[in-house]
C-alpha cells in the first residue's frame, strides 16, 4: 500500500527540475525524476535516465509505475523538461535540433500526460498536472521559434485538457505555468548566443547582470505553492506572479 503522495518531474537532472524534485522529496513525496542524466538528488528520489525525445516507451513505463502505486493519496506530474534550439533564425537551425525541441518540449508532455491520466483514470484522489511553459508561449521572440511553438502548444494543451477533465467526476486539475526567469543553463545558453543570429541576446545578459533571475530553488517554491493551492487549475494558463 502506497501512503506517500506521488510526484513525477521531467528534466530533474539540473536547473528548475532538480529544485522541484528536491523540494517535493523534502515534503514527503515519492519522487520519480525523468532526464537523460541523473543528478545528485536524495536517495529517496527514483531517477530514470531516459531520452524524452523518444517518449513513447517512457510513457508506457510510467503508466506501469503508476498502476503499481494505486492507493497513493495524490499524484502530480510536472512536465518540466524543455529545450531551446541554438538561438538563431529558424532556417539556420538543423532539422534534428528543431525536431528535438518539439519532441522534448511538446510531444513528451503530451504522451506522458496521456499516460498519467489513463493510468490513474479511476483514482478518486487529487491528481494534478503542471506543464512548465514560458512567457514565450504567449508572445513571439526572434531566434527562438521552435521554443515559442512548443510553449504555445503547452498552453493550448492545458486549455483543452482542463475542459476534458472538468467533465469527469474526479478529473485531474491542469495548468500551463510560466515560471519566470531562472538562473539555469538555459539562461546561460541564451546570453551566450551569437548576437548576430540572436538579437535578444543582450536582454538576457542584462537580466543576469541586473540580478533579475530567480534561483532554481525560489522558482521551484513558487511553482509548488501554486500547485498546492485549492484553486490550482481554475486558470489553465497562468504564471507564478501571485504565488
Ligand atoms: N530558465 C528560465 O529562465 C526559464 C524561463 C521560462 C521557462 N523555463 C522553462 O522551465 C523548464 C526548466 O528549465 P531550466 O531552465 O531548468 O532548463 P535547463 O537547465 O536547460 O534544464 C533542462 C532539463 O530538461 C532535461 N532535458 C533536456 N532534453 C531532454 C531529453 N531529451 N530527455 C530528457 N530530459 C531532457 C535536461 O536533462 P538532461 O540534459 O539530463 O536530459 C534538464 O534536466 C523548461 O521547460 C523551460 O523551458 C525556464
């Protein structure tokens, strides 16, 4: 019999995902982390080294993992893993990089969320899904088209799923959440980009220089406060400004 709440975090090997996994483990969750690499996380965090660019088999394995934990008091899936392709105009980026950004950033959340919802469909305990989005899902940015497309996809995925789940007696609560700007490798990639190919580079350098970035721990705490709220999911596309 499983008595601990369950939490699945994608992209747990660094940045925001590591902080989410640490904080969830510290609050007593049974945590499963999914990334290509593993991280120095508490021993209680189970880590699967998986490539979410090929999410189909991972989703099947996740469904089985959840079925084996039936009876848990709650379950959350945080689709956190994301990829920025090399910051540059679309036509300058390799097709493989573009495909990877969409597979990891949009296809994997779609497949993992489907597996999560199917495996727990008849659970009556609270079930929550968070899609980690970005302000760039809500506005465009030159040099970041695949990322913008994936994040906009997550936002509308949340809107559609929220309608589906609201029609069910114990439906899951779902939101696509912009986490703010965070001091992670993703930000390093943006401010380290070629300024000729990526005109926004200086804006990202200034965010870092001016101390505008949240630490991963601070950003994770904001997301987890939002996730724990009774009204989580009432707004299916949201951010952490009020959290
Ligand atoms: N940082 C920001 O300012 C910011 C702002 C808005 C939104 N976000 C969003 O917040 C989330 C976390 O971002 P972050 O800044 O922490 O990014 P990050 O430091 O680049 O970390 C990305 C995570 O995704 C995982 N990942 C990448 N490709 C993967 C693959 N093929 N299979 C499995 N896992 C993969 C990485 O693990 P492996 O490399 O080990 O696979 C890593 O754990 C992302 O969705 C990002 O878009 C970040």
